[in-house]
């Protein structure tokens, strides 16, 4: 139950962040809709966000956490602290140079990232300018990721999980307080908000690390043996840990060829990222240091049990979200976003993209859980090779389906290629003995699937009944969403308990007990 309580800590704080993120996106949708300024900002935000996920969170965490955990377990806190300081110094030096280079070459980079924008000189110039403003966010996120990795390795998961809340609070403040005074430059307001929020996250996590006794010094950059080992692990990990972001970037590049497509895909992405962030990313954050420390201690059987329980809990919570997003996407999108500049056409198009993305939701979560089994063993090459196959499949499918069914094909290609990725991971993990599903995992997963199907049937019946409410303004939309979400959750919870997908005793123990290491 300690592992589940840690999942709940990270998932709960991530849920707060994602709910605030929804409020942020509702405000953006009302103010910008799916027009040229919105397209320009979303590209500008996604570009540094891609590198954040690849370097700062994806590849960096995949390499840093096992190495830091090993020093912590075998050499003690002071050796681990010195290693973290050496890494931070080298990473900041390299990324300062990288950032300066990107800022100088941004017009040429944007021709590759947003080829469809080159036909509109004003839109292209705005995208370049906004990206330059937001790009320093990457530097802040490198420091944030390192401090978060340190705290997670100490089983102090709450601070790193809470840090993204700061970004959304900054956005909400900017959209409600600053934007009315700078209505002629909404994109610039949001781009500056990104960078300032990144700096605020650094300050917050630095204070949390200091409380945990892990204040980091910044020595002269040196390629120590530990740093060289980290970089060697990071190179293949850049692709393997950031496959979702790479696929989304590929989709964005292709989507720039169709008016409004970038915005439709962005809003759809934001909806399905709620369960993905709470479950896949949250469980993955907890699982990596847990596996790393157990393997270092020689507890192989305990590590395999952690993997099975992580898969069980992930499927228990992911499957109902998949059914809901795939079966009633337009009702959900309308209730969340349709107001102001976000019209009927935008809601319909975004709902179509959401349904396609939702088909792959379980696979996105499973990838986040299977990869730590490699990373914890300091193997980033195998996931890299498997990821490369998935990305190539996504590129081919995106191009093929885009020319046939437009932007919806991009979302569908992302889902199909992600399921291919899962199949490849399962085959390799099973052959190496890293994945051995126990009877409880298989039995409970089937029960979760049946409970989700029952909930899906209810939503199909309810959705046509509440669609009229969605046209009644904010109150009607709120009532429709409350009925759909509340009824769905109630039916799924009851079905899961009756079918045995989860027991009442487990729920009670989770609510009564708390893991002190997980929340400090």
C-alpha cells in the first residue's frame, strides 16, 4: 500500500495541476479561440516544452534518478549531493549555449517546425517572436527536473508534483489580471508568463531541497566519471523517454498545413493529458526511484511485484477514462471549452481529435510504466531502439492519414504507433524476465475492463439527454459535465467494487494511512 499511497500523493497533486490547467485552457479558448494568435502561441509553447520533456524530464530523469539513487543507497547523501551539483553545473553550461544558438537560429528552425505558417508572414513572424520569449523556460525546467529527481529519490514526491501548479496559477493570473490591460498583444503576455513561471518553479523546489538537506552547490563544470556516465545514458534516452512529445511535435508540424488544426489538436491533447498526467506520469515518477533502489538492494522479486501493482492500479484508473473520452468526446469538449471565441465548429473538430487520441490512452500510460523497468537497470539503449520504430511508424501513418482524413488522422496515428510501442516493450521485457504478470494483475485488469464497459454504456445513454443543457450557457454546461462525470464515476466505482477490480478494504487503508516519506 506504500507504493499506492505514493501514487496517490503524486496523482492527487497532478490532478490539482491539471484541473487548474483546464481553467487555464478554458480562459485561453475563450480569449484566443482557434485563430492565428492561438496557433502561434501553441507552437511557441510546444517547442521549448518539447525540449523540456526530452532533456529536463524525459532523458534526464531516466538517466539521473537511477545514478543518484545508486549513490544514495551505496555511498550516502553527501556523495549523492556532490554528484547532483556536478550534473547541474554541466547541464546549465551546455544548455546556455544551446539556448543562445536556438534563439539566433529561430527563424530557420520555425521553417522546419511550422512549415505551414511560412505562407502567412505575420503569423510566422509572431510565432518566431513568441518562441524566443518562451524558450528560456527550458533552462528553468532543467534545474526543476534535477531538484525534482533529487526529492523523488528521497521518496519526497509532493514538492516536484506540486511545482507545475505554479505554472497554471501564473497563467490564470495573466489571463484574468494582465491580459485585459494588454488586449492587443495576448500572445506576448502568455509567452512571458511561461518564462516567469519557470523561474518561480526553480525557487520553490530549491527551497524544498534545502529543507530536505540537499542544497546544491554549483561547482566549476567538469566532466567527472559520473557526469560522463549520465550523458552516455541520456543520448539514447532523449528519444525513448520523450516519445509522446516527439509524436506531438511531428503532429504539430503536419497540422500547420491545415487552418485551425494546431489549435484543435492542442485542446484535445489537453483533455486526455488529464488522466495521462495523473496516472501514467504520476505512477512513472514514483516507479522509477522505487525500482532503482530495490534493484540496487538486490530485491528483484519486490521490484517485479512493484511493476505488477503499478500496472494494476494504472489500468484500474485509465480504462474508465478511455471509455469516457472515446464515447462522448464532443459533449466533454463543448462543456469545457465552448464559449467566447471557441465556437461550434471548434468543439466538433476538437471532439473528433479527442476520440482518436483516446483510443491510445492506455498505451500512453503503459509506455510510461514499462520504460522505467529499463531505466532502473541503466539501460536506455533498448527503449531508444523501440522508440525509434514507434516514431517512424507515427511519421508514416500521420502523413498517410492526414492526406485522407485531415488532422484527425494525426491523432489516430499517434494512438496506433503508441500501441505498437507497447507491444514491442512487452515482448522485450518478457523475454528478459523483467515483466512477469501475476494472476492478480490479469484477473483484476479484466474486471476493470468490464466495469469500464458498464460505465461507457451509461454515458452513451446520458449524453443525448444532456446535450440540450450544453447550449444553455456556463451554468448548463457545468450541470451537464457534473452529471456526466459524476454519474460515470459513481457507476464505475460501484461496478469496480462489485466485480472485484478493487476491494473496499484497499480503499479504506489508502484513505486512513499515509506514507510520511511521500509527502514531505
